[in-house]
């Protein structure tokens, strides 16, 4: 009995053992949890390292892609530049070749014949009933026969009466005009039905016909009741040869007449604003001149050019919006004697003379010879008028620098090209031209007859 009782644990030790086991359990638990936490930290660290590595690889790949993209962008820019250069060179060569074709085609008329070169083509507006007016001009300022042909050949001045045909085919009027033409050979026949209210249409057809027949620097329209000094006219025009688009005449801005049954009534008066307004600035219709580019513009666009009641207003309206120079030349609208006579005596010979009150010379058939005697320039003035250029001294450095500029352009084009350079004299008027032709590396320089020249 004592042995059994001695093997029993005292109740006092039970709390002590419980506390000891509690602490042992705590120690074991902390160590186990520490291992778990360390394992978890290792796993987390490894995961972070893997993620960082993935991110780094992604960044490297993005950088590589960005670098590749930068390289590709640079390559694209280089390629674009190369393409741009090639396109520029191709454009230069195309323009040159097209210009060559246009130059060749511009030398041909509508019927396939070569267009004649001229300095100025002068169209004298006339009608079937104006035979006496025409004869008055033939007897005064308009050369006839061999003199007319000589004027055209030596001076490049073409003078023709311009007229259309009657409404009836092969009428008496047409046959009478055919007979007159066979006698004088000084008409330009137009594909146009004659009529006073068709002057705007006639003007368009005149320029279209003249451009198709002659390659001229200037085209002039004049009425058959106006006195003209051809030599003075040609000399004045020569001062403007270097201007590509020029409109020359006595510029005016008259009132827009809305009242019916009055001369120069404007049916489309409402287009010009309120009552009492004036027309835009335009050359008076008795005589005016336009340069080649403007005549060509009219010829090309004539189907869509609007016609107003007054021919001079129509012409002025066609040039609105274009980059042109209006030249107000008051010598083209002198009055009849004594005005034009006094100016001639003072050395300022008028280009044209007429009476404003009659929109031409009043009773021109009877008075034309009188005006010509008092205000004419003299027969020798026409033949002595210089329309060409004279030699002007130019420094060697100017020529050398110009040649280098030409060669650089030709080398850039690397293909067929025609390069033209234009220089203007300080004294005004003459057009200088350097022509260089490059045909697949073979460079040839040719200069026109009047290089480095100025107007006499």
C-alpha cells in the first residue's frame, strides 16, 4: 500500500508542470513558426526576385524595342529624305521635259503649222460698214502692201483688221469683205458673228485667234477710229518686256449706268453694289495692250469668262484676282489737236489720239489725215524704233557666279533639264536669259543672241 502511494505525484507539482509544459510548447511553437515565416520570407523574396527579373527583362525588351523603333524611325527619316530628294529630282526632270513638250507644242498652231514669232500683234476692231474708216487708216498710220510685210519681218509688228462674218452664210457683206481682203491682205478673220452688242465675245475670240496664229510678246486691241503712232507704241511696249503679266492702257473707273435706253447701259448693274457706284479700274476700250501670258490665259479660259455689256469692263473683270501689273499709260489716250500736237512739238509723241466725247476721233474718216499730219511721229520713227537689246558690260565675277549657280542646279537634277535664268537691266526693260541643257551628263551651255543686254 505504501509503494502505490509513493508513486503518486503530489498535487502541488501539477501547476508547476503545467507551467513548464506551457513554456516548452511556446518555445517549440515560436521556433516552428519562425521556420515557417523564414520559409515564407524566402519564398516571397524569391517571388520578388523573379518578378523583378521579369520586370527587368521586360524593361530591357522595351528598351530594345524602343531602340529598334528609334533606329527604324531614323531609317524612315533617312528613307523619306532619300525619297524626297528623288521626288524633287524627278519633279525637276518632269517639269523640264514637260516644258520642252509645251515649248514644242506652243510653237504649233491649231492647224499643225508653226506659229510665227512676233513682237506685237495689233488687232484693229472694225465692222462691215466701216470700209471708209479702214481706208482712212491705210492712207495714214497703217502701212500697206510690201511695207506691211516688211514691218512684220523686220520689226515683228503685225497689224490686221479683225472682223468676223455675217449671220447669213456667204452674204453680200461677206463677199464684199472677201474682195477687199484679196486687194489688201490685211484682215484677220474671226469665227464670230458681227454685232455691236457682241464686242466682249469678239474680244475673246480675237485673243484666242491671235495667240493660236502668232507667238507674240504683246497683243493690242485698237478701234478703227483712233490714230496710232506704231513706233511710239512699240517702244513703250518694249519697256515692259521683262514683265510676265502686264495690262497697259489708260486706266479709268467710270460710273455704272443702271438706267435703260442710255449708251453704255449695264444690265448687271446690281453686281457692282449700290446706285452710284463705279466700275473697278480698267483700261479704256479705244486701245489697250496685254502681255503674252494674259492673252494665253484668255485663250485657255475663254469659255468660262463672263461677258459684261461693255467690252473694256469685261476685259478688266477677267484680270481681277490675277497677279498682274496695271500700267496707266496716259500717252495712249491723248486728245486730238491741239493736245497731241503740242505734246509732239515738246518731244512727247502720243501713242494714240482720239476724242473722249466720241469714244474715238469724231468724224474720223474726214479728220484722220489732219490728226496724222499734226500728231504723227513721222515715217522714219517707226523704222528706227529699236525693239531689240544692245550689249551691256558685265563683270567677269557676275558671269562666273551665275555659271556656278547654273552648274549646281544641273548637277542636282541629274537628268534632262532646261534651266532658264532671267536678269533685268537697271535701266529697265530687257529680259536676259541663260539657257543650259543637260542631257544625261552631257552638259552644253548655249546663250541667246541678246545675253546681258539692255533696251536701247
